[in-house]
C-alpha cells in the first residue's frame, strides 16, 4: 500500500479496476520496491501524494523511458494499489496502463465513458455488474465514445437491471469478438434481449440465470444466432420449456455446459439433451418433473459427461443415476443431494465403473449406513469431495469406513450429521492429510479433542465451519495451528471468548472471512486481536455480539480490505464507531446495522461522506431521521440495495425525497408494507421502470434483540 | 364429422366431380325391383356399361314432379327465377345429417345380418342356399351404403352442390314424403345412386369399387333385395325422428364445403403406374387457364362442363332436346375399357412435366389446372387480412383466410404456424430460420426479411414463402410465369357477353361465394375482373 491511504476521496479516478491477467509476481521484496518507486518519482514522499498531481518535472526519469518499458514495470507490480499509485502520478504510466490493461470493472457510471475511451485498446474483459444506474442511453453513449471495443471477449452485466435490448444492441455491435456474456439476474431481460444477444454470433458462453422474461422463442433466437455456444446457463428462466431445450440441442451441437436448474422441463428434454455429444456438465437442480425414466435417455451416451447435478429433483433416485453412469464412464462429479434418499445397491455397484474418475460425490439428505460407505470407500479411492449434509445415519463408523480408503479427500461436508463425534474427526485427520475444507455445522458432539487432531494433521485446512458446535477457546487454540485458514465460521458458539479469538488473530493471518454470529462471549479485545492479525479480512459477521462497543469498531477500522460487515443488534455502538468504520474501511460494500438502536443521523452522514463504495445497506430499526436518510441515499452513488424497514423517525416525505434522490440506481428495496399506499405512485412507477424490486414487509414493530 | 366421410369427399373431389346438371334418373316406383340392380347405378359412369335391359330416361319433366318448390338447377338457368341467388347457396345440413343417420342405420343392419350369419355357421352347414342368399343380401347392402356415402359426401362440395340440390329431394320434403310411402328408402337410394356415377366419370377408385361390387352381386335375386330394401323403409321412420330432434344442428357441417380441390394435385400420388399403362395427355397452357372448355357452336357461349353445354343447347331448338342429344356423348365408346388417362404439366422442367427424370403424372384435368396455377402462375389473390399471403388458386386463399390471424407463431421466413411446436420443428429443420418475436412483427411485414427483399426485387409475388410451407416442395423451379398475359386474346369477346349474361354460370360462383363469405374482400365487380383476367 504505497500511497492509496493518502489519496483524498475526491481523486478523479474513482473507478477501481482490477487486472484479470495475473501479473508476474515480483521478485522484489517490499522495502526494495519502495526504494525503487522512490527512485522513479524523485519528489516522492509517502505523506504528500496529493501534491503529485502537478505536471511531471522535466527531469523525471519517466520521461526518458519508452512506453514499452513502462508497461514492463507495471507488469512487475503485483499489487493493484501500487499500480494505481503509479497511474495517478504519471501520465506515462497512465498511457502504459491503457496499452496493457485487459480487464476493467466499473464502479461508477460517471466514469464509464472516460474509462472505456482510455482502455478500449486491449480490453478483453468488461464487468459492468457493480455499476449503478446504468441504463441503455448511458451505455450506448459510453460505447459510442469508446469508438468500439474490438478486443473485448468477456462481458458481465449481471444484475444490471436497467439494461434493455437497445443498450445490448449498441454494446454488442461495438464488440465484434465477444465470446462470453453474463446477464444473470437481470430479471427484466426477455426475448428481445435474447434476440439482441443472438446478433453476436460468436458467443460461446452465455449466462442468463433468472432472466425471467426469456421464453422458448428467445432461447430459439439465441440457439439459431449463436450455434457455437458452449456454455449456457438458463437457471430460473421459468418460461423455458422442453420445446426450447429441444431446439437448443438440435442447433447448438457444441454445447458443453448446460444449467437447467429449476426449469419446468420434463423427461422429454433429456431425450433431446442426450443427443449432445460434447456435453460435459449438466446441472438440473430442482427439476421436479425429471425422473429416472428421463435419465435413462442418457444411457447411450458418448462418455462425454463429466459432471451431473440432479440435486433437489424429488423424482430422481440413484437408480436413474445408474443409467447415467452406464452411458458416461468418465463421470467426475455426481450431485444427488436431496433426491429420493436411498442408495440402491445397483448404484453402489455402478460406482465401481467410474472408480478412476469420480472425484465429487454429494448425497445430501440420504439415508446411509456403514456398509454403503464401505462400498463407496472401496470403489471410489480417488474421491476428493464428499457431501453428507443432513444425511441420516452417519456415524463415526461410517466416516472411518469411508476415509480409510479415500486419502485424497479434500472437502468433507458433515453438516447436521448429529451423530458424528470426535472419533470421526480423528479418523478424518489421520487419513486425509490434504483436507482443505471441513464443514461440520451442528455437529454438537465434536469438541477440542477432535479439532486438536485436525489442527495437528491437516495443515492445508482452509475452510472450517463450526457453527452451532459449542466449542470453546481450547478448540480454537488447536484450530489456530492451521495457518492457511481463510474461512472460519463460529456462529452460535457462545463459549468462545477473546482468548480464543486472540489465537485465531495471531496465527491465522490469511483469514478472509470470519463469522462470529451470536458469539456473545466476544468483546472489543477479541476484535482488536482479529483486526491486528487478519489484515486481509474481507467479511466479518458479528451480529448480536452484544458486548461489542465503539472501541471494537475503532480497532476494526484498520481493515482496509473489509468489504462486508454485519453487525446487527449491537446496541452499544454509536455514530462514533460507525464513523471510524466509514473512515477506515474504505472498501466497504455491504453494511448491516439493523437494530443498532444507537446509530443515528451522524452515522449516516459519515457513511455518506466516506463509504463511497457502499452498495448494500440495512439500517432497519435505526433511529435515523429524514435528513440522514436523504443524505445517505442522495450521496452514495453506488448504493443499489437498501433495507429501510421500521425507520420510526423518518416521515413519508423523508422516504419520498430520499427515494427520489436515488431512484435511478436502486435495484432492491425493502420497505414496510404500509408505505405502499403513502408513497406517490409516480415514484413507485419510476423505480419499477428502472428494474428496482421492492419487497414489502408487514412486520410488527418489535424492539429488542 | 366422421373422418371417413371427409376422406371420401376429398377422394371424390380428386376425381374432378363433374356433377352434371342432368336430372336424376327417377325410377318409377312401379318398376320391378330387379331393375334396381346396383350395376345399373353405374350407368353413365364406368366404361363397363353392359346392361342394356335398363334404359334410363333422363327426363327433366318428371324431375320437376319431385321439385315442386322453385329449385334452381342448371337446366333452367335460362329461365330467370326470382330466388336464383339464394338457391345457389342453398345447402341443407339437415339433409346431410339425415343421410348420415341413414347410413349409420344401414351399417348396423348389415352388422346384424353378418352377425346372424356367423351364428348360423356352425349348425346350418347344409343350408347352403340360404347362406348364399344372405351373402348376396350383405353385398347389396354394402353397395348401397357405399353409394349413399359417396353421394352424401359429394353433396358437401360446392362445385356440385347446386346440381345435387336439384337432383335430391330437399330435406324438408324428405320428412314429409317418407312417411307416405313405405318404400321411400328405396326411392332415396335410387335417386342418389343414380346421381353418383355421373360424379365420378373418371374411372377413379370409386368406380372400380362399385364395379367390383357389381360383379359380385350380379346374380342375386330380386326377392332378397326387396327384403333388404323394405328394411330401409322401416328404418326411415326412425330416421325422421332423428332428423327432427337434430333440427338446427346441422350447420356445423358447413366448413366441409371447402375441401374441394385442395390436396388434389401436388401431393404424392402414391400410385406407381408403369409409364406405358396409361394414356398421357398434355394440355397447353392456354387450355389449362381457359375458364371454359366447351363452347356453344351457335352462340359461342363457353362452359366448363359438357353437360352444362348440353343443357344450354336445349334452348337452341327441339333437336337438342332428344334423349340422344342430351345423353353423354362418349357413352357409346365406353363399351371397350378405356385406357387410364394421366396428364402432364406443359411447363418444361417441372416434375409434373413428362420430360422430367422423376416425372409423376397428374391424375385429372382439375389436378393439372390447380398444379399449373399454383406452381407456374402469378399469385393474384391476396389475403385481405394479413396482406402478405398470396395465392393463385382461390380455394387456397379461402382456406388460408380461415386460419389467418390465428397463426401467432411466426418464422423469420414469413411462414406462420398455429402451434408453437410446429414453428419449432420448422426452425429446427431449416438453417438460419428463427422465430420472430411478437414485437418484431412490423419488421417482418416490412422489407427487412430476406424473402421479402426477394419479393421486392422481383417486383412480383415471390413463391418462396409458399415453398417453405412445404406444400410445393416437389416443384423444382418456382418461377413466376406470366402465363396469364401471354395467353391474351385467345377467346372471342363473346365470352364476356356470355359471362355477363349468365349470371348463373358456374364460373361465377366461386367469386360470388367469396363475396358471401365473412372474409369478403372482393366486391362483386372485382370478381368480374378476376373472371376477365382469367379469360385472357
């Protein structure tokens, strides 16, 4: 972090951008780099970056270096912040960056035209999903000024609800080499948008999850227009039926990845799909009309399938999967979670046919026994992931039968396997040395004894879920030996105190995500330890840790990377703590202060002032007033999701004004149902036209935690 | 509607039913029943007319006795009648219904007889005589049923409807007369059966079938037949009840009237006649497109049908009123079995042209006409609803108009479908075709589409869209031949006069029907126009 801390909030380059091409890791150590940077900028001094915006002195070394050398220098800077600093202080570096930048993620609409103009040279990936208030006109204008994005290959417009077919047409016309488009969760997208997509004939990857308006006709347009499509996600596109899938499988013979989750398709569509000779990944979560009979169509397959997901298909049993295995002997991944919960003997026998390839097996919710695990263990020696969430009958014996033969296991999901005890953990630790992920939520019988063995043996452990396991500080101490930990969930473990958190903070320095939900034993001291040790923390949940005060938040304010902070029901925190967070955690994107009864207007002012990147906020039940709300919604240019339930001191006019100030960028809104009749219809129409979804809740006002 | 009936009506249409204006051969009720041999029913139709003992007397006067109400037939078209127009369109569904019920009863009866034969088989092996008699009875009944069926189906066709009305007793009279005479069933069969052979003069499948039945039932004795026919009479009493109870329901049969010449020409024939086994005729373009093929030598008036000409000739003098003059001219020639006739399309390169490698002949002149118009002529009839679809055969237009607007599933090629799965099947079949969104409608009906662009370029009606529908696929070339224009001036202006004069002329009827239909898009004057252009 060279100088980003010193840059005032009003710096012109407000769009953060991340390079997609992984830069070669610099061999320079940090102090050396600092010296080098200092050499490049003669008048560089960490504290006075603001003065660097003056024109470069003519004697700067940068003026004599050609652009290609500057590109080389930028390529060797691994830290995005460092590269940003270079861009900010030197036009030469700015030009070099324009030549080498491959990926762009736009956070502000205002910056879009200039960014596209500057970086259109070599841009390959454009992510507009976080860009607020993006609409057709703005997009078309920006694309127009850029003069065409001839190298662009990947485009992400997920959740860009303001985009319609006009904007898409303009954008796609400017991007002749586009290969991948993501329109997921643009709920307004329909057939016309699909038709616009179809105009870009070279598309290979299209994501249309939850594009509710797309029907068979739109899919047909796409299938005819983009015959080379390889990856298609149409999850939640509820209007699509067998007919569309049938046509798709006739037109797009190269399809490799297909996601049909939650569609109302029947067995007939599997008959069509069975003709796809190159299909590798088929996902059909929650297709309740699919049955074993349909899966039988996959019997005569071409061994192409690598992964099949039929989880939550209530009419599918493992008998159907037998036919799938018969046709596809190279299956690597089977997800049958929450299907008909019996492991039939033919299925267990068939697993032997794919013993060399099968790596992932998920049978969430099944009724299992030790004998079936013995067979699985004997057959699938290459298993890397096993999912047993909510399985009935999982005992220590089952686990030991399994893990004795599967030393390669990396992910073990034992969520809600209530019978599992420390013995199972010891068995896992003894056999699976490469364990990376252990999910044991609600395994209330496990204790520090098992975790001790895990911590000793599994040094690669990265993710641990111990929610509702009633572990104590000793267990955390054992676990803290896993220094690679990135995710730790300790929700509902009230026995944890600052002592345990101190071990975590001091040893697990790579931690990115920490969940302390209702860990009522955690206090400010624990937070201080975490904040001091886990500098890269991105996500922190400390809801209802009621002992935490402003002091704890002040400690947290040094977490520059923090993106998501949830602190519901922290009754002791006030505006001072929020202001510290707002000022310190500049990356903050999501903030939840629901039921923080002491958070008032001053907090919102601070957030409005400093948290420029805030995208989601929940201030329900907070005693804020009209002024604070208007300031917050009016100022934050990135805010797209606001939950504003039971703001007792905000008047109707306050809501009206605040929403009018932010109507063009809000995408999700949660309001009290009663307001429906008081807000002006024009405002609601405007919001709706913009793709904003309002969730009306009718909850009685209950104060308390 | 019974699908069989539908099929038979189409089959009848295929055989280019030339329903004559002849009056029915009214059998005298006093005639011996032996004369009502089904063989005789083929009188005038099949080539194997070898029953000289039966000499029909086609007498219009006796016919008049059966038609006390002013009915219009082509025989009296020269006598202006006040209710001419309504009579032309007069078509009584009740009659059809009664015919159908009649058929049903008959079939049940035959069923019963056959059943009884089966029952007797075991124990009455020695009574061979009775068996033979029963078999003959069944055969006779079946023959009667078939003929009745054909005649009923034939009455659905607009082209012969007029004549049929004139030859059949009207439905209202059916009810009143039936009770009076116990042998009415016979009466009805006689009349209608007598009509049938004239509807199928082309030695088509129907004829053959009837011939077959004739040969089987030749030697049967009259007494059995009488038994059977008396049975009809009894059941007709029930039939009347049935007709009465069904009052007003018959109108649903109306849509059938358009199933005339629809599928007659271009469909795959299925017959595989060796090249030498039939006589191949090729009409010239002008001949095909001529509205009339028979002309009066005295006044020059043209007729589509020879029979109409003969009726017309009566007005020119008594010498044309003799039975010999009114009889079908080529009747004498039919003593020897005629070679089957097949036709070739005059358009060189067409699959239906005899030069073509995979030549498939056309069955009838009507097939030739429809094929030539559809494949090699301008499509001059435009749908008034969508303003895009064009047709060269007016019956096609009428069929389309029934469905126009209901086809909401549209392909980028311009083809519309009433069902989504049909559209998707079409899209799957053709490269580059895509479904059209509802919002894009304007775009397609504009000029953006390829097919449209073609049309605009050619400055004439493109045949592309019609081809995509799949009905014309066997035609190798789809050229727009202005054959209509090139044939200009072949006919004397007399024709125009004749047309104007004969408001009842058959040619006019399609146009007048169109103007009657709910989709009326042509004013009456314009129907004259069409007629005029057709004559060129």
